[in-house]
C-alpha cells in the first residue's frame, strides 16, 4: 500500500519514476499472439515514440480508459506515436482468445495488441497495475510510467499527452 500511495501521491495522480532503461524485447513473437498487427519487435519501434499500455478486458478501469486511448491513437499516430497494447489477463476467462477478439472489436481497439497470457511481458517490465502506461522515446528508452484509469482531459491524460508532445519534439 505504501508503494501505491507513493505512486499515487496525495491527489491520486499516478506517475512512477521513469526507469531510463531500454524497453525489453517483446516476449511473444508468434503471429497468433498479436492482434491488429504482425508481431512487433523493439527494433520496429525505433524512431517512434511508443506508449505501451497494459490492460485486461475484465478490468473496468481499463475499459473506462479505452475511449481516451482510441482518441490518443487517432490524434497522434500520424505524428509518430505508436501505441502497443499488452493484454495481460488476471482472470481465466481473459485467457480465451475468442473473448479477447470480441472485446478488441467491441472496444474499437485498432492499435497492435500483444496477447500476454503467461504474464511474461508484464514481468519483463516489472509491471504491477492495470492499466499502466510506459512511455518510450525514439531510441527505445522507457522515459515515463503512468498508472491508473485515464479519461480525456483529466490530469493524468494531460500529463501523458504533454510528455508525448515533448518526446515527439525531441530530435530523432
């Protein structure tokens, strides 16, 4: 609880300290483990600012965050932002591919989705929360980590978008 309090702070805005470490390689490389995209590699993302989003379809905070993420994707993808969603299930039902496919369709998720049913990428980044957002610079370095439900125009959304703008403004 102290870690969560430290992350959330008094106002409930979650921003963890950046790790300033390279984004670890994606742990799933099979076509069957990716939706909306062929399998991606970290090398594929070089030159792009990337937002890695951890979510699970039975997570209400994730569900409520999806409209903001979809709008973010539409607004920034032509400017050099790539969103990669990592679906790491908590519940057994979330491991069912057909249900995940239905939720990706229902939630109108168009960006790449890696299926992390074994939690290996969750562990590779040391993640602990749904939703969690890892902001990666053009060189592949994790620069910021944000945690929690996010809505268009709220403090967390404004902070993430400001950091995206700053990273996009940096020289490639």
